[in-house]
C-alpha cells in the first residue's frame, strides 16, 4: 500500500520517468548479479565434485594397493586434496591414523553407499582430523571384484578456500560491473526521460495554444507509440474543434440573419393586422371594405402561423419526436393530391407545372411526410423560377423509386450548393418576401425527413439554367 503522504508529493514528470527507468534497470541488474553469483558458486562446487569423484575413481582403479595409494596420496597432497579409505564396517584402513577416526556418515547415508550410490558434495567446518577448515567431501563406494559385494567406501576431501577466493574475485568483478552499469543506466535514463518529457511538453504547449483559441496547431507524429497516437488524436481533436468553431460562428451569423428576417416577416403582417384592427375599432374603414380587411388579416395571420409551424416542425424532426408510418404509396395518387393543393399557387404564378409517373409506380414512404418533402421542393422551385417550367417526375430504379423536382429557374453556384441544407440559409436573400418561402427552413426540413426515410437526395444546378432535386427511396426491406 502506497503511503498517503507519497500520493500528495509533487514530483515533476521528468523525475517520475527517470526514477521509473532507474528502478526497472537496477532491479533487473540486481536479479542478474544474484543469479550470476549463485550460478558461479554452483558451477565451482560442481567442478570440485566432478574432480573429487575423478580422484576417487582413480584410487579404486589401483585396487587399493598400498604403494599406489602412497603415490596418489603424495600427489594429491600437493594439491591440498586428502582421501581416506574405509572398509565395509566404516573403519579407516588408509592412511594409518588413530583407530578412533570414523567416517562422518549417518546410517541412512551408509545404507546408500552399501546400495552402490555415491554421496554428492557436502561441506564441513573442519577436516577429517578435526582441524578447523571449511572442507568439501564426496563419498564413493567400492566393491570386491570376485563377488561384487560392498567392500567399503572412499572419502575424498579438499579445502574450499580456493572456491572462496574465486567467489570473492567474482563478487568484486560483478560489483565493478554493477557500478559501471548503474552509471550508464543513469545517463541513459536521463536521455530517455528527457526525450519522453520533451514530447509530453510539446503536447502540453499545443493544448495550451488550443485553449487560447489557436486551432491551426498540428503536431508531427510517426505512429510509433502511444504518444504518437495521442498526437494523431490531438490533431483530429483540433480539426474537430476548428470545424465546430467555424460551424458555431456560421450558425450564429445565420441565426442573426434569421432573427432579422423573422422580425421583418412578422413585423409586416403584424403591422397590417394592427392597422386594420385600429381602423375597425375607430370605424374609419368603409363598410364595403370590412370584409376585404378581415380576409387580409386572415392571410397575414396564416403567414405568421406558417412561419412558426416550420420552425417547430424542424425542431421536432431534429429531436426525433416524429415517427414515420411507411407504406407503399401510389406515386400518381400523391401527385394528384399535390397538384390539387398547389393549383391556385401555380395559377397565380407565371410558371407551368407538369407531373410525370407510370400508373403502377409506388414509393415506400410516410404519406404525409413524403407530401411535405415534395411540397417544400416545389415551393422552393416556384420561389426561384419566373416564366419557367417545373417538372415533378417519378421513375423506377434497380434499388427503389426516384422522384425528381426539376425547374428552369435561376440555379445555384457550387458555393451556394454547399449550404442549401443549412438552417436559415437562402441562396438569394433578395427574395425573402416571396409568398412561397420566408423562413429558409424548407430544404433543411427536406434533408432531415429524407434521412429519416433512409433515402438519399442529390442536387444538380447551373446558374441561369435551373436546378434538379433527385430523391431515391429504397424498396421495402422484408423483416
């Protein structure tokens, strides 16, 4: 558990990285050193064990001849190696020493020797004669050649002071290597920590600039590690913030424009209605003009209601508060209804309107919302067309039904086409007072309804030649 006062310490990221690198490196080095020392000691004792067993085998090969044993004893004595031969009862038979000297084996080990097993290397704090000296022992049994019965065992011993000297030298070398490695580790950790902190500081500086409203910052990255991935995501975030900021500014400008347009549109009918009401109140309107005044007030009132309804409709669609009831609708049927609904509008205009569709053509859509889509597109075409033609066409495609609204009006440029689906946008702001579209919400509503139908809409337009809207509704998908 981390102490609470440690968690409250303020440690710069550079030192956190440095300490982290050092901790990992030093732990790995410590483990390596311990392993090397242990391995070195184990190897040294293994080598002594093999050497002593080799001596024991050489002694057995001499058939325990006294002269040969003396020669071997003299040779091994110069190397600090001693050997002792015991008979089967455990009594010493070579060399000649006090009779009380016995082998240092317990009954279990003696039983192992009788069974022909060798006893591996053991260490004692004194030699066979009782002299204080850390000594290594091995025990190897030997057998009678005639009967192969257990005849006794040989003990070979050697002081391990040489091993201690080797291990001391090994410790010194390992310690020197540890100190040198630690120095190199500190230098490398400082370099790595500085590199990592530099990259983090670059991100911090860039984030500070973005917080100050600078959205042109882009960080270089090579996709090598998490910091590069973070830099890549940071760039995406900055781009998104830039687009959002631009969109907010654009929408705010359009909101202001809309408020001005709405205020202007509302002021005109409200002024008209207020003037007529005052005239009626003070009886300054002739009797024969009263009916016409009432009709004019109703017209202006409907205009205000339409403006409010379009805004409410747009918000309801965007908030998913509208549920579609889709069915296969005969195209000619909805065309006839729209034709009848807009008959008066067409007669009041200087345009002609034509409907084209096969009798058996149908479209999978919500009847009321499809009608709203087509009416909005036709009114849009009427608003920007003078002495022209408007064609509403339906046709079958390999994926569903295509409905098109084509006009020969003023058309739009590529820049204007980019914003036609935006709320409050008007391609021709000089036409804000036409009776076909005051709010600039018609096409925005169309786009939202098209998306709800999982359909698509494409626009082709050329200035002074006209505009074509193509709506593609997919077939009904069986569930």
